[in-house]
């Protein structure tokens, strides 16, 4: 069975500071993708960043970067220079050749001004 | 590209009633997915279509649930004889099967069964 675990139900960060959200996963597949999605209160899921498992280089998108540790099956998200608009639920998700996304339980991020 | 549309946004129904939700995917996306999200949890896969063919159904999809995608365009998800445990957000997403990412999600339908 494939699983995704986010062990931090809630996180808080001061505006302009850096925060790291944790995610671990389990899969027997060798070819897969990992994603972080953001779900603001309006509820539409938005892709933040993706990582292909075959790539060793960690993905980066502006203020968002990941630390992908394939052997440890760990995939954390770092948000630098946090902004008020970053406040949302963040979901880690695993995609494999089966074609569907498997989500973690989510981490609710609050940003303090 | 107008995104993925879901209708209605909110639905309140009495226990035992039937409800139907609609999802309009991005027009060039041949894959369409339904997920269910309960409060404080991540979305759980229900079923997906490639064009008009329903390719996989989760064990979460009991006999009271049925989904269709006639002509490979919009999709409907029907729940018969609703139960309080069906209260959740129902999310639709679509993508091209030629990509391994690129899901676009709708804003969801919030179902409350009273």
C-alpha cells in the first residue's frame, strides 16, 4: 500500500521568516512524483511544487523549495520569506503510474504579521 | 481555459435523499478524477475516468455512489440514500493523460447531510 504521512497538523511562522513542513511517504514504485499542494480557505487546490523521483536535484520555485531524501522517503517543503498569503492548508501528495494522487493529512500553516 | 467547474458549490440535503453533483473539466483534459475530503483530512480518491471509460473505483465508493462521464466531457457523481457520513467536500480534478502531473482541481461541492 502507498501512504503519505504529514506529522504536523499545524504550523506557525512569523512573516518574512522561514518554515519547513514535513512529509514522509511509502511506495514500492521506482518511478513516481511528489507534490506539494496549497489549499486556501476558498478550497481550490493549487500546485506549489513538484519533484520527479528520478531527479536528484531538489526542486525550487521562487520562495518554495523541497528537500527530497529518496532513501529515507522524505519530502519536506521549505517556504522562505513567508507572506500572509501563504497561510493555507498544505498537502503532500504522491503520484505513481497508477494515475491517481495519494494525499497526506495536511498541515495548516498560519502566518503571523 | 476556464478551469474546472463544479456545481453546486454547496448542497444541504436530508438523510435518505439522492443528490447529484456535476463537474466540467478543462476541455482538452481526457482524465477526470473525483475525490472526497472530510474536515481536517486530505482528499481521498474515489474514482477516475479516461474519456468516457471509468477505469478505477475506490473501495470507498459504495453501491450508493455512481459516477458517469457521458461522451467524455462533463461528469456527474450521484449519491443515493444519503447518510450523515457522506457529509464532505467532493472535489473534481482533470488532466491530460499524456502528462504525469498538471492536475487542475475544481473548488469542490460541499455536501451537508442533516
